C-alpha cells in the first residue's frame, strides 16, 4: 500500500537541471534516466478508437489491411498529435502483423481481438510458422516508419508482441481468459514449447531490428498476457527467450521497453530480462513497482485506463498520485497502465497531458525553481 | 520469486501432533490454524463442468433454475464425492442467486457467465434492488443446506459473491475485462457507489447469516474480480463494506474465507477486512502470499487451475511446490487458485487429492514420524 491519493506532489530535494531537454527529446532522455524539463507522456493506443477520426477510418476496413497500408498507418499514427502535445509517437500497427506474415491465418475481429482460425495444436504445427524476413514480409511497416520519421518532431516507438502473448493467440485461437491450452502446451511438451518460443523470439528480434534500421528510436515489447503466469513458469518458459531478444537489441542501442499487464509478481524477473524501461499496469503503486524492477531502470506508467472514463477530478487525483509516487526521480515516463479504452473522452487525455507537463515542469537552467 | 519447483518437500522441524484430527474435521481445524492429520483439500467449482454427470444434468437446464431446486443442488454438491475424498463440500449455487432474488433480471449464459439485461446505470437504478430476506427470497438455498447436512461427512461451505464483484456484473451488464463502467461509477459518484455497496453488503451479510443458521460450517466470499482495482480504490471503495460483512459474521463464529483473483497487491488490505482464511490465486507464491496476509490467518490455495490440463507429472511438480511453500505450517488449505476449468480430467483431481493427503500425512499420536 502506498500513501493516500490526495496529497500535494512532493518535490525532490534537488531537482536536477535539465539543460538541453525539451519536447523533442524528453522521452528518450527519460528512457536513459537523464534529467528532463518535464516528465514525458504518451499513451498506449493513443491512436485508437477513442478518436472519432480513427473510428471513421476504421469503418468498412480490416485492421490488418490498414496496417499494411503505409500511408494510412502514418496518418493514423499522427492523429492524436492534432489534439495534444504527446512526447512520443507509437507506430500504428498490430502485434499480429508479423505472425500473419509468417503464414498464420489471422484476422482481427472488432470488439473481440485477434482470431486464428487454425490454431497451433498438433506436433507438426510449428512447421506452419515460416521465419520472418521483415524487408520481404512486412515492407509496409518499414515504409510507414520511414514516412513517419519525416513528419514527426518527437521520437517514434516501434513495437512487437512478445513470444508468450503471440503464442497464446496462436495456441488458443483467440483472446483467452485462462490461457489453459497454452499452459498445457508448455507443461506438456516443454521441448516443443521452447522451439515455438525460439521461432517467435527470432521473428520478434528480426522485426524490431528492421524497425530500428528503418528509423524507430525506441522499441516496446508487449507481453500483455504474461501476467497469467506464476514466477516459476515465467522463469522456465518465457524468461530465456525474452533475455535473448533484449540482448539482441542491445547492439543497436535504442531504448527497450518491456510491458505487461498484471505482472506485479514478475517485475523482478522482467528486470532480469534486460529492458531499459519496464512498463507496469495500475495494480502496483508506481514506487513499489519501481523498487521491484530496481531504480537503475526507467519506469513507464501507470494510471488505470478505466479511471479515464470518470470525471476529470477523479482522473486528476489519481494522476497526481502517480506523479507523487514517481517523486521526480529521473526515468519516469507517464503512461496509462494499459491501452486507452474506446469510451475515453478526448478532452480527458488532453487535460492529462497538460497536467503531467505542468506539474512536472523543471527549471531549465539553475535548479532553483520548484516543479 | 520463490525456490525452484522440483525440490523435495521440506519437513517442519517439529510437526505438531494432531490428536483428534481426521477426515471429518481437518478442514475446519485448518481454518482455525490448528494442527491436522493431513492438509485438507477441496476445489472451487469441484461440482462443475469437468464432471460428466454435471454436464448431463445441465443439458437443457438453466443454472439459476438448478440452483432453485434444493434436491438437484444437493445432488450436484455431492457429485465430486463419488470420485475423491475431498475435505469440504461447497454448496452448489451461483453468486447471482441473491441479486436475482432482489429484483434484478439475471440469467447465466453457458460459456459466458452472468448477464444482466437492464444494468444499473441511472441515478434511480438503486431503487430496483430490494433488500434481501433470505428465508422468503431464497428458501431453496437454505433447504439445500439442510438436506446436505444430513448427507455429508465433511463440513459444508456456504458462499456469496462480494459486493464489488456483484456490482461489476450489475453495472457492466455481464462479465467485463476492464470493469470501466463500474470504476467510472465509483469515481464519478462515490456517494451513490457507497449506497450500492451498502445495499449489497447488507444482502450478502443477511444471506450468509441465513446460510449459517441453516447449517453451513464455514463461509467463503468470492470477490473474484476485485483484483482489477488498485490498492487506493480498494481502500476507499471496497474495504469498508467488506469489513462490515466480516464483522457481522464474527458473531456466529464460523470460519470466514475471503477469495479473489489477481489480488497480490491487495492481500494486506484483504487481511484488514477481517477474514480467518484468505484464498489466493497462483500468481503469488504461497509463502509470499501468506507473509502478506500475515501468519496469524489461514491461507487457501494456490495451484494454477490451467496446470491441471497438463500431464500429471507437471501437475504433481507444481502441487508439491505449493506444499513446500506452505512448509507444514498449520492453517494451509490446499485448493486451486481459481475454479476447476471445464476441460480438467477427473483423474487429475483424484490424483491431486491423494497427493496432498499422502505428502502431508502427519503422525496422529506422538509427533515422531515425518510427514
């Protein structure tokens, strides 16, 4: 348990001067735990269904088809910047894009999620996954990245789904509450599970390296559903693959963000996986989450996205609690604890960006003014 | 993180003698943290879809209708005892039975869950919830309890859904991934939320007191979805009501079990709510969960139910890890971390009951033999 949510934000004893930090680089500086002029803020699914223009663009269009159109993906990625001065953009795409390109029959059912008509079940099924050659298989993603870099004044984040989360969709055939077939697979045939993780891990690494080569300035790996595992299973069945991916990314030097939902018990292990920034959901108070991953990595989060459907006063109180728990420590990136929900008012996110920027404004020169 | 899952179970230095403990009372003794001859074991949803007879009985029948038939509810409650020597029975019923009896239009959609056609949304909606008079509104539940007490050689557990979990169904209209309307309700209109909690809390308390009067020897409150809340929200919007219910139950003296899923961060608060036994899911290693709630309450759990779909060797290894973490400390009740999943083989649960009983067998007389 943390402190009550309605106290004023406490100031750190000596806010470090942040010379050189501004809107264009505060996100990347925070990833490296460098002092910043304001806490950077972006939102998972910031280019999503809460935006009327997005809903219009989606009408009659398949999401994967949208992801395969670089001009459309670019346009959607930029949409939220018409409303608010976010500190990072995240490429509009879907975690299932690479697995679809590897030969799986994937579709995104609106309001449901990814569906895989012929899931991975039998011993021969892994053969259906071709290795991913990003330049040949997903050129549209790389093209969108190149186009976006010409348009953007803030850093562009690339992303991929993590092998466990991808495997869950591929094995269950769709979104799953219990992930029971995936768990039965890993426990029942650990060797074949390791092969599946290796295949998906190699694809994720290749995909992210290609995104970096095309221009993304940071990468986020979404292991959205890995919080369904206990620490023993994570250690045995997921951690080695994640470590391999983060190691492989280390060479290109861009910040690596690792995000999952319900990962309170896994945070020390996710830290071992090797990310520079760990993204956390709202269940763990931010300062406790940061302690668990260690203050030598940056942290991203963690306002409950459901809160954003409440009146502004409630959103404000909870957002300030997040900032207070971050305590002005360098290396906090403000975000929600999961993606923006479709019913979220645009005005709430606008106010939230302003609140974070205003309440965390630091002196640019001599460190004398409070933030 | 805990220790690796494949080590032998460690013996406590001096296993206490458990004179007087046997199959009929080991569950209740464990609730009171008294020494027992074997660790008691029961399973949430032990009378459920994994049993072929249950599936047959369900054909063409509505679940709520089954719950309203005391003879059928009795028969279903007893079904798992034909297969395995469980240490407790739990009344076959559904958490939505009392709210349906309070005037809400509820149905259980097979494979989906409870659906409420006309959810609680407007400011006048709370009036639609009548106070619950158990003897008049749910006599069939009390009748089933009386019938079961004549049949059972082990204790009978009564239960109710907790106000937050019930409210989520009533506000969202069905199962929800994000509980966003419920959260918007609590943050947007805290006073009306407090009224809703009070109405539901009073009904839950009256329902459980009536169950105790009819003969149940322990009660479990399922706050299945409360793990969606952060500790601040739990403290403000849920804890006061839960404390009231547990206080109200204290007078009748039966053990009070408090269970939720994904509650790792809430465990210290759930302990404050006042239960005698806290039920935990599989995400937190059992010894860590026990530390968080305090060793002066008993603990119930916490094998991942999805594991039970894997081959027996995997189930065994993970069950032994749970027992090792319990370390023979009095007050452990073995259970799954959530309900038995429909695809679970009956044989796996049978082996699991035997495993727990065999590996935790304690000397009955002089404390000399290892367990």
